[in-house]
C-alpha cells in the first residue's frame, strides 16, 4: 500500500468556528483534520475478566497561546510539542470515553459530547454502533468530573437522555461543588458557561446517584479522589481477575506536555497547586507500580504505561493487539 505525502501530512489545521471557552470546548479550536476525523475509532482490551472498549470521541485543534500552560513560557511549551512531533501553533485535544464490560454490566466511563460538541466530536456514539451496542443497553455511566467534555454527552441537543436506561453515577464532591445553590445563583465569570452546562445536564431527566471516594462505585470499580483539576475530580481503579487498570481521567491533559512536565499547569486545572500534587502522586504510583493506565486526553486508544524520564515521566502507549502488562 502506498502512502502519499498528502496522507502523511493530513494532520494539518482546518478552519473552524470559534467555540465557547469552557474546558473541553477548546476555545477557538478547529476539528482534527481528515482523514482521522469522522471515522469511528474503537479499540478493545482485556483487564482480567472485564473488557475495556476505548471509544474515539474525536478531537479538536486548539490554538496555542501563552495562556494554555500558566506557568511555563510559550517557547518552552512549543519546544515540548516539537519534541513530541506535534504542531506548535495549535494543540490537539482528543477525548476517549471507555465502555467497560464489568460483572455482566455495560458501564460507560465519561460521556463525551453526543451531538452537543464542537465539530469533529461525537465519534463515541458511532463507535458504540460499530461495536454493536445500542445506547439503551448501557447500564451505567460513571462520570469523573463535571467539565463539559465529560458530561455533555449524557443528553442530546433536544434534552433527551443519550443512554435512556443508564444509572448516572457522579462524584459526591463534584456534585456538592457544582450544584451549590449559592454558586449557581451567583456564578463567578470563569465558571458561568460550565455551571450552565451542569444545570442543563443535571437539572432533571436523568437517574443520578452520587458516589463517595475510596469505595466501589460498582463491583470492581473503585473511586479514587484525585482533586485539583476540579474540586471533585475522580480517577478509578478497575480490578478484575487479578488484573487492574488505573483510569486517571484528567490528572493530565496531553501527556507530551503534562506527563513530560508534571509541574506545568494547564489553564483547565481549577486549583493548580492541588492538581500538581495529585498529578505527581499519581504518576509516581503508576510508574513505580508499573500500572496499566488510561487517560481521557491521551492519544487514542488513550492507554499504556507511565515510565520515569529525567525529572518528569513519559507516557508509553499500548501496542495494538498486545495485552497491557
Ligand atoms: Zn477533560
């Protein structure tokens, strides 16, 4: 098969509409370029008796400016992107919800956007269809935190639940923060868009249940408090048949930046210092325990391992068809 230069170079920048500035809506972003955009991406791997199906929701290219990493000069950020062979003027953000088959139940971890996202997203539902799974057959959706890229997909644009039979499980700490009446009534500017989305999503029509940290959300899936990115940000330990997977949600945004440089703070981390401490703690745990990991914003299929590398770490993606160690 011949691969033309055009195919190889197709990851360029498309013009796109200006989007809202809430995290995950990728302010001013454009869709990822063809040919990857629009094609469903589905990758399934085993964790003991459980299976994990990574669903490529799609992605956006976000214009990179000095505000994205709050505590590093732009040229250093661009150098890190260049070192990872990524574009330096725009910044790729992808989204990967996971469908777990766990104890006979179908459990989605984070919801993507459904039909409510920026151009270039919505692939998770196409991926589910490709995997032969009807949205009505999803038993539970477990949410890691309330940023739009994780919750918007709970409902469609017309307000109907995307997964009509699913129990929606949300972190207690996250619910307490975002659903606070005072904050809702008097939203700080920086949270206005996000609070509106939370209200629209959780205002009614879903079967919502709150879960605490350090307990099983469902048999085999334990909630781990990893706050900082948001006040109730949660990661998960999936355990089955003597195997495990750490589902680390958004403790880092793109690994080429924040795994390589764990001290850097993305604009989306609501409490930068707490997020940094959480990131260091989790990355050390992952590297030293050689734990298989999944991140929502790592390149698809968004799973692999963490290795120590100098003062930082390195994300080592899984190899297609090879079981996670
Ligand atoms: Zn996110």
